[in-house]
C-alpha cells in the first residue's frame, strides 16, 4: 500500500506537469503575435475563445477540419 502523502499529493495540470508549457512557450508566443484575440473571437462567438493562444489552436482545428471535408468530398 502506498503512503497517503504519495497518493494525496497536489497534482499539476497535465500540460504543466509534463514540461510542455516551458518547451512550447516561445513558439506559441511567436505564432500568436499576429492574432488579435478580440477580433478573431468575434468571428466565432459560439466557441467562447478567451486568449490569443486559444484562437491559435482554434485556427489549427478549423484548418484540419476543412482538409478532412475536402478529402471526404473527393472520396465520394
């Protein structure tokens, strides 16, 4: 059986505990520099985007989704 202080220690949020925040901070900062989050988020109010970083990931999702639909249309 594990000691209670091992089982019940404070947990980090996944991305913070994995080290990805430190690794990706500079590239994400560069990628989001040209994004105006208020303008971008206004185009997608249903998605409730709150930051330039969320807007950046949203653009990746939108682009990937468009590519999937183009591929699906070609295969039918």
